[in-house]
C-alpha cells in the first residue's frame, strides 16, 4: 500500500500506555507519531487515580520497605484465578523485572512521584506494602497550549491518592485535619502562585505529555482509525476514518483502550452496559472490534475492572464509590435486606462479589454518626443537601422500618441483618465477612473508632440509603499479547510489527487485582517493554 506519510512507529491512543510507548521509542531515536481519535488527549488515564503498581521500584526502597521480585511474583501466584491463562507467568515475570526500569527512566526525565503507602489489596502471604506509586501535584502551565486539549477529570481540586482516605475522614483526628489543610490550603497557595494544579491521573498524563513534548513527539487529535493494514503477515500501517494512510515502517503500537462505553458490545459480552463506568466516554472498543480482521487472538472479553458507583442527579458521569462504604457506621445489603460482601473490601473484590451474586445494584445504608463524621461524594460532614433528598439520591428515614418501606427492602430481613451486624460491630469482629481485618481495609478505616476502625454499629437515626450500582474502571479483556507486548495471532504466533498495551489487551492479572495502580502499572510497563523490543 502507498502511504500519505510514514513514521518508524505509529502509536494509536494518547493515554498512559500510548505516551509511554511513544516516549521510549523516541528516546531510542525512532520517528514517532501518536494518533488520538478524540478531540482531547489523555484517555481514561486523565480520569484515573494515576497510581502505578510497580513492585521493587526505587521509591519503595527509599521508603524503607524491603521487597523482592520473587515475593511479588509469589503474591501474584497466590491471588491468581485458576481460570487464568497459565502462559501469563512469563509475562508477569517480564513485567516485574522491567517495571522498575520504567520508573527509573521517567524519574530521570523529571517525573515527580513518590511511594504510595497503600498496602496490596489481597490478604495473602506475600502481599506487600508501598508497591504502588503516587503522583505529586504537577503544574499544568508547563503544558503550554496543549493544556487546552487535555482531557480533564472535573475534580474541584488537585489531590494525591495518599490523602484521599484522610480527607474522607474530615475532622475526626489531627491527622485528617492536617491532610485537609495540606490539600485545600495547598490548592490555594499553588493557585496564588499562578499554578494550574494537576493531581492523580491528570498529573500522570500531564507529566507524560511534558516529556513527549520535550522529545518532539506530535499527538494528532481527531484521528480515528478505520483499518489496521496487514501485508504479508505484517502490520505496516493504518487507514484513518477520513481516508488518510499512515505507514509504520517498524511498528504499529495499539494503545487505544477497551470497550467500557460500547454499550451494545458490553451488553452482549458482559450483560451490562457502560452507564456506570468511570472510563472515558471515547472508550468504545474500536481496536478490539478489528481483531478478526487483523487475525488477532482475544481473551477475557467478559471481564472488567469491577467496582461500584453512584449515579447522582445533575452529574453526567458515574461517581466511583470507595471511602463511603469503607468507613464505619455503614452497611451494604441487597434488595432482600441481606449482606453479601465485606463492605470495606477493595473495589475489584466488591464489584466481583456483586457480579457473583447476580446484582447490578445494592443499598448503602449509613446512620447519623457516619453522616456527621465523614465526607460523602465530596459533601462535608453533616451537610446533606435537601435537593439530593428531594431528587431521591438520598432516601432518608428516622427508623429502619421506615427506610425499608421507602426503599422496598425486605423489612424483616433488614432488621434481622442489622441486629446481627450491630451485635458483631460492638465487639469489633465481623464473623460473617471479616470486615476490617486486612491491611488494605486498615488504610481506609477510621483509626479513632475502636475496637475496629472499619466496623461500627449502624444504629442512630436518621438513616440514609443510597443506591449503589455495579460499575468499573474500564474493561480488562482484549487482544492477547506475549512477553514482548507483541499481538498474538489466532495461530498462536506473534503478528510481525504489531504491539499493544493497556486496556485494549487481555489483562496480565487475569481475573484478579493485586493492588493500587494495577491497571496503569502493567499498561505503562508493557508499553515500555514493547517499545524497547521494536527493531532499531
């Protein structure tokens, strides 16, 4: 095929994996072009927490935490689902070995990040501490004119992941008060200096773009692709939806995200649409739909990075739910009035429990103590807008019986469930779901509540019930890749010249989720691995 223009490497997608692949390829002296279908760059990364799960990285060591590759690998084996692809073991080892080198490269390029204090999500023998990375607040002014076309999260202020649990606890302790002061006063001080503060995923994608700009990498917006060109068994370029043809002399790197908002596709494959997904609205599976035409193998198309979400009136996108259900004086029940999960579990385990129970929604019930002490969807303690009660987001009642009547929850079961729940909570031991026993749950709890900072009675009216919906951070199934990030064909062999990373690929973790940053960590690491594998 003849080309309108050609580059050594063409990258499809401008999220974290796409920009990482472009940066590594450019640093190797290759001529790179990034194509983004949307009118804004940054992908789902810009909407994320921005953390990376990268065991044995330099910041983990600097924080005084000893870790080894063997321990991290053993942990992944411990939490592995028996249904996962056994060939992923070589890929997991490659990821663990190369992840720290990715961190070193970006640190040398001026990245501002630090060790995340969050523990691994699962309580396994080889679970570790501080395996994640947390983004420092960045100054958006450094992006220059490109700030105007960056995808924005809509966050009212910039924050680091480490401060979110503390801020959620509001004024309950000096530690939380100090965190609130650091976040809110820090925002004011930065803005007084002329900063445009970027936190979490905005900081990550913003800093990646700063590096890419410095290397002279162009990100071309409004450039959806219509076809991946395969000639003689090799990927040679792409055809744009508008008709342009761009050649990729050495490699085509697919980093175009999953299919979180491809509603018909998700309904067929997963039995749920993408209404409550936190992924970018442009995450519509364009590349994954091309798998058959490419001759690529796919896997795990029924899987997602499950979690839970709130649908708040007047807010167009799903609000990811975490701290609200993790803090004490809260309980989650199904429509029958029964518990089905540890309320303080990590979001993937919680969402997976909903899937297993066949639920797409459940009820989060909090009492007056919870509402007087903690933030809720950004609302300060004690301030529950009447407008949200009138709109039905909060359902309020003075008694549990009345709350059951308003929500349609089985009243007898709910009363029995709460009686048992409150008896156990008073003792601090959840005999049914072990709430508050894992290190991860300790990170999100209220340490001022004794004897169990995650588990306390729900017994003081008025009570509030909020409908909690099955959501996700994106899908986690797609193209199958090998340990070099090459796309694997339906014949089991890598397709020459074709690489992929991120949510357009089948997750390296299969049907598990190890810890904070477990989506972005492998996405960026396999982009790094693949870009280094491209022939010079």
